[in-house]
């Protein structure tokens, strides 16, 4: 007989209450069980000590007899330090971005990098125009000043 430590649902509609039971794995979820070893009330706050109640010595007994806890019950047992906490599986390649998505992301990053570098270059040009002097201390004439002076000559 394959024994499981699992939850059996009780309570009313939209008001769940679970018994933590030892049952044959082939029996229905809410069917006949061998022994009730705890309760779980998800309607209570997480800090409430009555949310999960475990009969520790009976759980240890059934675990020694080869009963396997379900995933949720294994979490409860891990929190109570009655069994090892089940490991969370690593994420697989299936949920990773695909090659097209990676290419689009790379292109977007390159475009963003180009957009941020272009205003920086313009800012540097504006700073040299605003200062009006080059490194030797002489007045420098920018291309904008030259084109404006040529337009003024042409008008006058």
C-alpha cells in the first residue's frame, strides 16, 4: 500500500478547511483515510498559530513507515522542521526568451545607446560654442557663427 501524507478538503463553499491525513494514494482526495495527523485553515492569517496544526509524533511515525508527503504538506513539514524543505526547481530553458526576442532586445539596447550618445556629443559642441575660447585662449569661431555672418553679409 502506497501511503501519502496529504490534505483532504472540508469546509463550505468558498470557505476551505483541510485535514492533513495519512491515506492510501489510490483513494480519492476526500475519501477514506487511515489517520488524521493535522489541520490547515487557509482562512486564518499567516501569523496565527492555529493556521497549521500538526501532530508531530504521529507524522514522524508515518514518515518512518514510508509515507510520502504531498508538495504542500512537505512545505508545512519543512516549516515545522519535521522533514527537509523541498527544493524549488531551477527554471528551465523553456521560459527563457527566444532568439528573436533576444535580437529585438539587443537592437533596442543599441538604439537606446545611440540615442543617449548623440545628445552628449551635441552638449559637448554647445559647451565649446558657449565658452567661445579654444585651448590656447584665443577666441574660436564656430561654423554656426560663420554661416550667420555670411547670411548677414548677403542681406546687407
